[in-house]
């Protein structure tokens, strides 16, 4: 593969020294200059470069390599001399979308003809030059010579000279006989792989152009729906001020329901798209309940299209010896590209350049012309490879998004969709419903087959066209349900009917389009008939198969697998309760408009293992045979077969799009849409039929097509139970084995009965009345002073003060969202209203610069402002009162030596009666002892130091002690026994802790020092900045706090604790928990990667062991839910936020699952929904 | 709270570099956008798929969920830092020889995870290789060739410094 950019089509058409095979360019005006009016198919230059042009693209299947083999073969040039130019609107011919595995079978033909023409032309030129018959000229490996005179080859330079030879593309040509093939039919290493392995390959995601900005889009709430009156008409308002704090924002672009942001940096575009407040109108919700796909499809309006009607099906059905009526249901599935779609667009006054991963460069060009109103010829679509798509993903959508954003800012913009957007909006592979009535006549004859297939497809119009209202939001009905609708067997009376339907959700073609579900039905049904007829399923197929090549493939594949003829299910159990079975299926993938074109034939023998107790199905081995006709690159064909086997096994066992009432599509990441993983790989044995003399057939999809039937037939052999609905999740299989319907009842929304702390305050009026009676003394002001000179204090005093400020985590509360330390402005939500923290920098006007030490000390100990006003105990002065005089002096010195920041305090907003500050005087009488702590003589100095730090400036109890109805910390047994902070649960620090392994001094020390304790978890929420602040504290103080806090707990001996931890890790590990529910699979796909313990290779993102985590064992779900929704980090790690990736139902189900699995001894949480709601509000 | 941009000094593929970003910026964006490294890929932003994997002090890290503040003072290695097109690292060569890529979008994560794995376990069994790659997703179904590639790299003799022992 050359890394020199190939010359452009225009350059080649204008230069001399070329032979080019050309044809008129689609849509070019008559009489246009060659460079405007001609396409090139293959071009040879005098320098020996061979450029071949194909309008299709490489979707990661290696087609670039195979096409170059074809050209090199017919031209008799070396493989390395051929450079392929694929799918670029300015360079290549328009050959439509890259679909249906037809690139080799159909699209390569003009190139192949062109290569033959150029070779013939070379021979003619050489014969003329040497004045000899053409028969005497040889072309081999790019060298032209007279036979027998290999020593004196003719150079291409002299042969071509400066001539410009344009040959019109012939309609046909005599291709080289297969016997003479030197390249085609031989395995060739793919040209793209070395660059892909070394980071040198330029995917569309890697395109960078000068001045490029970064864009993100915000999609409407009707996720994955592209038809209906609300589409394009649901936007209510966009609050542009909501992203004012994000730097580098260049534009917010709004048009219809299209919303996007452009920023200078990608992380700012991403943050802006997440933070932008967009209000949408109510939309009616999904009209159809897709939880039951079969029923939804049966009720959906459809147009019947009779494809085949042979014999008299109605009469035959009435006279069957054995009638079988069966229904098969295929779920909606995803393409699931590993990379969310991405594009770069540059919209200028004179035209548009788009870099895209589209599989449809020419249709996309037309869409962009419609979107922009610019002429198509001014729009260049340059195609780069992207993540594999196996059909239509969001590649076209994001290209149009990029065009809208680039046009708005007048600069190139790169748009990267999020994982969530790709999952939600990719046009899904359609669900399908097949009903078959039919059965056996006398002697096991295939007497009747009445086949009805329902397929809700559409064209999945490019989203921006719909969202901006450029095209109507009415659904289109395509006729695509008919792929391989005809069975491979000779039924005496046969009727095939396709029901064409408008979409229910946005759908488009996915590998094996409609053929895969149709064959699931055909090949399951024939298996049942074989059983009814008492004949081996392979033998039965061979008796009735209509196609000789198919029959040969069936025989060869069965032989390769060592198929043992049998009748009925064998239900072979091993010693461990696992049932083993083997199944067969075969089909030819037929694609294109009815009646379609046949691609390769494929046959499967699948071996499965079924766990009778759990319902888990494993595909252990697949023998797959394929008849591809002539294979260009057998290594490439084998690679495609492997891919098809694994992907289709994944689809059959695991994959199903889930839906919700509020957002249509519910699955937004890989936990909710799990795909096959490495440990589940079946062994694969590929058998390629030797058919090099036959025309080449599409190989990209065929091996997927028999998968489902082969697997369910094998499950039948193993269990005696037939499954006619996919995927084969453990719960569906278990239900089937137990003879129950497979659908689990939806989990009912949980309602909380426990009242939150602040809702219990209703009965407080009486207490407050008492309060008012006793407490109206006015406190005098302490006069202001000039700001003290920091030079008053020694460096040692200020340093001590800095440590104490760290201990007290002053900055955590006294720093607002803008991050200016100590300048105040953080809103603290309390049961009594919102308290705004104040400016404690030494600014005389707005801060505490005018405060004398006595005023500062009074505030710290008594909660009284310099001016005499009472402070609220959100400022934990009852703790600070316990600090020593010397420490308060040092703290004062530190604060006074900080930079003064002028920023006025914002008023707090408290509810009545708490807005009456004088009431706090009575509160103080009741709850504030206001004295320094006396050391306990019987305890060590370290313990006393620890207590002083914890209870004094450390004010741990402010969060970790429960408060009484008046907001004062409780003492006695409730001391440090767990409280709340900013919507987070502050767990108990005493033996009241619910963690499975009691806190020890070592764990406490590790936690306070690093923010992480192996047997408890990680500091998060409001504790994370406290840990950060504690970094300023000397080790001895951290140790003292650990010693003191440990004395409040009863630690286990280390060996016992270690053993207990080991047991917990073992019983909570995935190995002990089959993923037999959506929530369990959510854990496996979303959580396990970081949280599963005992992994074979370490991960830098490793998170805490959930079985030991305080969050999972807490009294309330608040901390777990907050982490899930908001993510969070501290010094040592970072949990990504899943608030955008999971909906409320998923989070609730996941929380319940995690609680049950990782804290099995704890009661079920009851107020999860409320916690989710709070977490979402506080995130905003 | 949005923290202001700060200067971060990073060591990437053996070279020192400085970037000015906010501390919570995913390392992936810094590597791709500030340092123009294309090996690590954006796949999910949630740490689920592994396409963004890099090595941090020799340990596999999901760069999409790894804030740049954590990368300070650590040795970062990306796919580009293993070897080049002209002189691929033995594990890259093994993947090339096994033709272990279709679209290749996930392959960065496979190579980087396998590198960290083989450094820790130079002679794995095939089932250990599969286990090591359990949380790396591939959609094309290249799993067979990927496992072959890792086994091939191990069979050729694995040394932590990356040199083949043959």
C-alpha cells in the first residue's frame, strides 16, 4: 500500500503518458471537458503506477486488498503496483451504496474489464513498436516483452510516451482463465493491517484539518424514532446561558429539532452538550409496546405482497397428515459499531468538503445538497474508514451534523457522536415476525408451506434532514422483508407473502437483512418436519433440497463435522448436569430487489451446551461450510466467515434492543446491549468449497444467515425444547425448559415509605415556639480593625494554620463554583434552606480583613458574626469551639495571610422560622458547649490528639453524627454514628458502621491519607475534597485521627479480617453469579470492567471491590446512586458518570441488583427512585 | 465545579510534553487532540469497551475514563510508542502476521491490553488470553485471529522490554 497520495482523477485525465479506461460521469453535462465528464475505472501511467477506482468503500472487510488482486491479475502487474481509490465523490464512479456484499460480485466488474482492456492496449502498443504479431508479446509481473526475449523488456515510458489513451469501458471482456491465475485465489495479506496496528492509519476519527473546531450534538428525547408529527417539531427552548461558564464556546446552533454546539476544544464541546439546558415539548411516546415485538409487528399496519403462490396451499393445508403452525420472532438489534460515528465538514462559500465514514458517499452527497441548498457537484465527500458498521449506522447522520455546525461557524468542524447517541439513534436492524402454516403429506412429503413474513423497515433518512424539517417526517415503507423468503426445499404447494410495513422505530439494513430471520424460520421449521417424519435432519434436507450446489455443500459440511444421523432430540447429559446437542442449518443469502441475486451459500453445524439449572447456552463449536464461487482472497473469505460466525452467535445468544416508555430506545451503552466476549468464543472450523471456475459471489454476510436456526436446532437436540424467539438469554431458556412463558414481569416502580430527614421536621413548630420564648438576647458588634499585616506572624505559625485549614477543610465549603479559594459562594442545601458560604479572605469590605482575633475566635467558638449576628450551625462552630487557643491563632494567621479577594457575599435563603437569626442564640444555649476539649488522662497522647482533631477543627461530626430535629449533632451512642451531607450519606465512623469488615486503624489511616481503603472503598461526594484538603496535614495527625477513630470500632484480628474479605470476594465474584437478568448483564458490561476483582491483568482504572464497599452496605442508596449518576473522583481514581448512559429504570434495577449481590445480608433499599431523582437534580 | 486549565507536564512515548488543560480532561482527548496520537480510539467514554487503552507505568488504562491529573509523573505509552510501521514491536508484528484486524478500530485496545498482560504473564494458556481480553469488545468478530496473535507473540518468546527472544 503506497502512502504517497494517489494522483487525482482530474490530474490523470489531463496528463500525458497514460492509458485510462473511462466512461461518462453520471450527471455530467454533454460536451464537458474530459476531467469534468469522465470517470476512470483503471489507469496505467508511464511510470508504472496502476490506479483503480471503485465507488464502493472498504467497511473493514479487506475489500481494498481483494480488488487490487483482481486488477493486478487481469493486468499481469504486481499486486504492489496497484493503488485502489475507493468511495470518493470527486474521484470514483458513482456505484451506489456499499451494500449486500456485492462489491466483488457486481461492483468490481467494470474494473476487471478495464484491466483486461489496458493489458490488450499495452500488447497492441508493444506489437506496433516491435512490428510483430500481438501473439508474440508477453506481459508478466508488469514487464512487457517479446516472448523469448525477456532480457530486453519494453519500458512503459517509451511505450506510452506522452500519449493520452482513453479507452471507453467495454461491456464485457474475456477474463484470464482460472488456470492461469497467479494472484486471485491465493491468500494475500491485507494491505491496511500494518498501518492499523501501528497507529498510522487515518480513520475518519483521525482526520484533522487546519483551524478545525470540535462539535457535539444534542438529540431530541424521542430516541431512535424518525417518523411522526413530533419529529422536527419538539424543541421548546434552548438556554444558551446555561453553558456560559464553559470556555471556548464558538456557537450554539439550533434549527428545528437540531441542536449542536461548537467549541475550540473537544472536552469543552462535550461538556457543553451535556450541560446545555434544552427544553423539549412533551412527545406522545412510543405508540407501540415493543416489549412484545411479535405482537407489535402483528398489529402494525402492513401491505401484503404475494411473492410466490404455487399449487393450492389452502386445499393442501386441509389434507395434511401432520400439520405444524409455527411463529418465529426476531428482536430489534444493533449494528453496534465499536466507534461512535464521526465526521469533519468544511463549509465554504464555494463548496463543501466532508470527511466521512459513510458507506454511501454518493447518496450522502445528494443529501448534503438538499440540506445546504448547494449544488451537488460543489460538495466533495471524502471517505475514510471508520469502525465496522455491517450495515447502516450513524455515519451519514454525523456528516450532515458536521455540515450544519461548520456552516454556522465558518470553519471546519469535527463532530464525534457519543456512545449513547450511536446506540440510541443508529437505524436498528429490524425486528421480524414469521408465521408458517404447513406440514407433511403422505409418506413424509412436503405438502404445504404458507410463509408470512413481517418486516418494518425504512430508509432511515439522514437525521439532520428530518430534524431541520428539510424532508417530511412521514414514514416510508420499503420492500426489504423478502430476502431469502423462498425456502431451499421443494414444497408441493407453497405460498410466500411479505408484509411491507412502515417503521416502528428507525431501522435500516443490518448484516443478513431480513434473510437471517427468514432462514431462522425456514430452517427451524424443516428441522421440526424432519423430526415429525422420523428422518435425520440432514438426510431430510437432502431429500427435498432444490439446488445441487446447496446439496453438495450440505453433504460436505455434515461430513466435515462428522455428523451422526439421528432422529429426535438426544438430550445427552454429561456428569455435571450440562446437556449437549448439535444442530444443522443452511441457506443461500439472496439480496437486492425481489427476486434478488444469490450470494454465497453457507451451512452450519453448531454444537451447544445447555445448563439445565441456569438456562445458560454456550455455543462450543461451529463447523461452517461456504460456497463462495471463485474466491479472490481465500484468507479474506475465511476472515469474513469467522466474523460472521462470532457476530451472529452474539446476536442469537445475547442481543436485543430494549425500550422504555419515555425515550423509545433504552439501551445506551454495552451493559444494556451486551455483545459476545472473548471467554464465550466457540471453536470455528471453516470449510471453503473449491469453486474457482464459478463466478465470484458475495461473502460478507452469508455465513451469518444459518446461525440462528443451527443454534436453536442444537438446543432442541440438547433439551427437547424448541425456541422460536430470540435471543437465547438464560432467563428465556430456563423459562422454556420449565414450560413457562419467557417474559419476565416488568419491575414495578418502587415507592418510598421512609421519610427523609427533612420531611420529618413538620412537628417542629412547638419546639420553635419554646425557642422564641427564651432566646432574643442581642450580641454586641466587635469593631472593625485595619487588615492585620501578615508579617506579624512567623512562617511556622502560618504553616501550622495552613495545616489546620486543611484539617478543617475550610476551602471545601468556602470556595464557590468558580474555584477561587476561600472567597465563598457555595450553596449548601440544608433542611432549613440554602446557606451560602461566605468570603473568608482578608478583604476588609467583603471578607474578614476587618476582623480582629477576638471577633474571629468568637465566631469560631460561639457562632457569632463580628457584627453580632448569629451564624447558622452549617458553619460547625460547636466543633471549632473545642480547638485550642494556639490553633485558632494559627488559623487566623493563615487566613489573614491569604490573598484578599473582593467578592460580596450572597444572602442565604432559609425557610421560616430559621430565617430568624436571633433564634440561633437559643440554639446555642441548648447545643453549643463552646469549650476547649480536656484531654483524657488514661488515653495515650496520640489518641487525645486524634480526638482533638476529629472533634475540633476536623468537625467530623458535622456530617457523620446524626442531627436532632433542630439540626444539632446528637451525642452519646449517636456520636459519629452516621449523618448526611449534601445529599450523600456520611457513614458511621463507629461500631455502628454497616461495613462487612469493621474499620481498623490501618484502614482508617489508608482512607484518610489516600482516600481509599481496600476493605471499605473510596472517598467520594463531599468527602473527596476533604481528603484532598487533608493532604496538607502531617502524617502524625492523620495517624492520630486513625488511632482515635479506631478506638470507636471493634476491629477484627488481621488474619480474620483478611479471611473474611477473601470469602466475600469469592462469593460476590462474577464466577459465582450467572448474568441471568438485564441488571446482571448491565453489571457485566458496564461495571465489571473496573470493579470485578481477581482479574488476570491489572487495570489502572480499577475501582473498589463492591462486596466490601461501604456504599453497597449503607443504610440508604444515596451514595451508590450518586456515584452512578454523577461519577466522581479523588486523588487516586475516577469513576465516569453514568447519568447520561443509564435511565432511571436501569439505575434502579442496577442498584437493587448490586445491593442483593454485594451486600446480601443487608435489607433491600426502598427509596431508590427518590435517590435517583435527587442525584439528577443535584447534578444539574 | 469547573477547575481552570493548568499546565500538565506529561511523559508520553518517552518524550516530555506540556499541555494546558483542565485536570479532569480525559487523558484520551489530550493524547489525540494535543499530541496528535491516533492509536488510542474513542469508543464509549465509559471505560466499557477498551478501544482507548494506553499503558500507564506499564499498566493498562482506559484513557477515556482516566483524568489527565492522574497521568502526571507517570510513563504513558500508546500504540505509537510500541513500534513503528517500519519496525513494529513484536506484539504488533504478531497481530500483523495473524491478520488480526478487520475494521481495526478496537485493535489498539487489544494490543495494549495484551502487552500489559504478556509483561505480567509471558507464557499464558489460550483460556488465560481470552480472560485477559474479557473486557475488550470487538464487533467484527476478529476474536479468533486476536487470540492467535497473542498466542503467537507469546510463543515467539516474550520479554518485557519488547525484544523477541528468538
